């Protein structure tokens, strides 16, 4: 989109032009000032000249990494074990009305990017970008299935590989502002993005026996968007198109003794056309948006019977509308309201599909049921300034969702909320909030079209009756010019009062604290801490009724300091320490005295760096980073626990990683 909002600029112009309250009032506009007797050369701004030429810095980073596990790439941002190198840049150019800039960070490494922009402000802009993203979801995965040309071939040799994905993203965009016609502004934009994803991810088969395997990934996604923007003195409108296309270069998979045992993600595409606008009338603002779209999938579909459906005609039409209005009734009172409607119309083909009944395939067939969803959301709010520095806000939200052929065809959510903002206390900012919501709806029933095996007393948590209460508070305190405190806390309780089997209650609460201090001119320190707890209760039925308690806890801690001004203002030193911990425990009562087990992970990260100015233009930075990471595999099961089960082995992580990086940068004059 555009870097400058013409609507806001035009509103400023409108306010200046309409500042007079009477046609008979004297016009003191600057355009009527008598400047004939003024020596304008004496009043020229000597400091308002924008710098011409190049500015910024360029540099290169080289380093070495030593790690016990390739999972360290998620923390260190680049490949493990070996030498690495990358390019950095933050360069800007300005001259003769043209502007350009180039930003790059670790370009050439596994996680790096470059962005380039050039153009003439107020006329056009051209941009290019490229980015590499690498993520590791598991190391040393062991598999005896070799994948080649759509065939999973068992082998006596075990293959060890990483569940790692590499993304390469590139994009190109263009914006153009047309000359103003009849006082109207017209501009346009277009952008194209391309992504290639390769690597391996975990996948599973259920027939003829449960097998976990490393599935190859080779897919591309293309996105295109374009639009035109037309604006006047007090209104703004936009017509746009957004489209995407996904292509999977890895097809369906077979075993030598069983064809089509795994269905690959099918190729698909989506298209949207949107019309939006905004209009200001006196102290009121009205806005609206209408979006119509279509999602298409036309590819072969694997069936359990072994006879694939050719050219599956999958189509979903969507419609989204949004209307909103805000008005300032007085200097103290402001009102707002919005309405949203969305419709998902599934027009896909209907076929007969063979049905699984546990292990064997029955002779029964059922047709797939295209499900439609309609959503309506209404929001109203009021904001009132009680006194200087005190503002009270309140609102009501209503959401209604209708689902065809679902366990619950209609749900209705009602929410009341309120906020109090206090800015009257010197050096202190306070915000308080409270909300209450209730969800009900039509009768809940296990529908054979969607859940034949579902227990009649089971309630899915996103469809079940629920009462939710939440309170939150935030404070920011600056007792001294060099010291700042920020703190926030919240508590939320979900009560699924009508659920017999399923999630019956959940509590979510936590806090965050931040401290920053500029102790002396060269020394700055910071520290932060945050914790979150999620406690939930579930009930189940398997031979006998049982209850489970799940307790999740998350901790984040950090502190650091920088010291500058050493060695005649040439040397700057810094240190950062981060600690993250997550813990999840599940206890079961009534069915088994043993816990399901715990998922536990922690991460220590220490970074030390020093930057030395070789000259006013050249700097050298040496940085060392240490990572200590540990986690347990929450999905780990023993092969003998399920008959015929084949797993990818133990995917736990427990490693140390070290990174040493030397960066040279040159500041352009």
C-alpha cells in the first residue's frame, strides 16, 4: 500500500481551509500576505536542506558455529557446525527528488534478507525483496522408508535426517501516483510474491499399520495483489484484487504392497476482490468494506477403496462485509459501532466414500457433506472523559455463528467490557479492564453426518456453552528521568458449565514486568520477567468416567547492559541474558493413577559483544552467543505400545551451541 495516507493529509488541508466561521470574516490566509517589502533571502532556512547523496553503512559478518544439534538454527539463525558469512547494509540515497534505500541483514546465511526501494516521493515507488527462512522441527529422525518418485520403499538401512524446512521468499512491487484531477487523488499499486519451500516434515500413515515417516516437501506459493485508490477532500476509496496459487510438487504416496496410502496436499488457488471506503462528515467517520472470494481445488482425490476420484471439483465461495461508524458527540463523549458479516458457501462435489470402522473397511458408503458457515458480529462502544486525565470506556459485542450439518448449528456470544484509563497522576499511567462473556445457542447433538462415533455427552470446547470472566491491569511509572517501570497482569476464567465430557474449566493468568535504567551517561541496564499459567480440567469416558488436570506454566526472564565511552569513546561493550522455560503436566484421576507424563523445555541464552571504532567511518564488532537448550518429546511413544507402530525415534533435544561472529561495518559519508 501507499507509504503516505492522502486521506489524513487532505483532512488537514480541509481543516485549514474551513477554519473561518463566517463569510464576512477577514481572510488572514497566508496566500494574501504582502511580501513585496520583505528581503526573502535573509529568511531562508539554512538547516532545512535535506542531505543529498549516500548515507548509512555497509558491512560483512564472518563467524563459526559449534553445536550438538541442528535444532540450534532456530536460536542462532544460521546453519550449525562450520564457517558462515553474510552481508549487512543500511544505505539510503537522496538526490534531485529521488530516494532509494537498501537494507540487508545476514544475507547469504540461512536466515537473512535484503530489501530495496527506489522512487520519487509523490509520484512512484519500486521495491524488491528477498528472504531466506530456515526452521528445524526435529533432528536425527530415523526412518526405514525411502521415498522416491511417489513410492515409500522399506529398507533395512535406517536413514537419519532432519525435519527441517527451508523457505526462499522473493517479491516485487510498484506504486504510482497519478496527477490530481479535479481535486481528486488517484494512485495504484501492484505486488507479486513467490515462495519456495523444501525439506522434510513428519507425516503419518494409518493403513495398513500406523507408521510415522519423514515426508519430503517441495512446494511453491505465488501471491499477487493490485489495486487503485481514489480520494477526495474528506473521503477515500479503494478497489483491490488479491490472489494466491499453491503448487505441491510431491504427489500421493504408495507402498510396494498398497497403492495410494497417503494423500498429498492438493494444488489450490484463491481469489478475492475487495471494495472499501471511508468518509468523514463533520465529527463523524464512516467506513465500509465488501470482499467476495473463491477458493478452488481441482485435483485427483485418493480414496480408501484404491480408486481415486479424478479432477475433484472443490469450490468454496466467500463473502465478507464490514461497516463501521464513529462520532464525537462532544469534547467528552465519543460513540462507535461496527457490523461484520461473513458467509462461507461450500459448493464442492459430493461423492460416495468408503468408511472406516476401526481397523477393517466396512461395506458402507457415505457422502461427503459440504458445510456452510455464516457469521454476524455487532460491536458498540462508548468513550467518556470523566475529567482531565480520566477516561472511561465500555462496550457490548454480539456474535452469531450458523453452521450447516454440525453438532451445533448455531452459537451466540454476548460480551460486556469496560476500561478505565488514568493519565492525571504525574509520572504514572494506569489502565484497568474487565469483561464478561456468555456463549449459548441451539441444542447440541452428535450428528452422524460429522461425528458418528462421538459420545452423546461430549462437547467440543469451541461449540459448548461457556461463561468467561477477565480482568487486566497495566501500569507505567517513570519516577526519574533515567528510570522507567512497566508492569501488566491479567486473569481469565472459562467455565463450561454444560459440559459432561470434554473441557469443563480453564484458568489463564500471568504478569509481565520491565525495568529500564540509564544509570549513567555511558551505562544503561534493563531487566524483564514474565510468567503465565494455564490450568484446565477435562472429563472423559473410557470404561469409566475419569477427570484430568492439565497445568501449563511458562517463564521468560532477561537482563542486559551496555557500556559505552571506553577508550576515548571508541569501545562499546554489551551483555544480554535470556531464560525461557515451559512445563506441562497432565494428571488423571479415576481412570489411572499414573500421569500421562510431562512436557518440559528450557533455554539459556548468553550474548557478549564489543564494538570498536577504528575510525569515524569504520567499526569492528566481535560477538559471542551461547545457547543451552533442552526439551522432551511430548509425542514420544514406545513402538511396543501400539501393535505394528513404526516411529521416527526419539526427537528430544539436549544440546549446547556456540557462535562467534566478527562484523566489519563502514559508514558512508
